[in-house]
């Protein structure tokens, strides 16, 4: 439950950070 949600949010934040570094905008 909460642990999985926390892990998902962490992964999404990492992906968003990587996208920002590469200058990509996924519209999120």
C-alpha cells in the first residue's frame, strides 16, 4: 500500500529529474 506508493513517487521524481537534466518536457 503506502510503501509501494512511496516507491512509485520516488521513481517518478527520479525520472522527472533525469528528463529535466536532458531538457525534455513530458508535460507532467
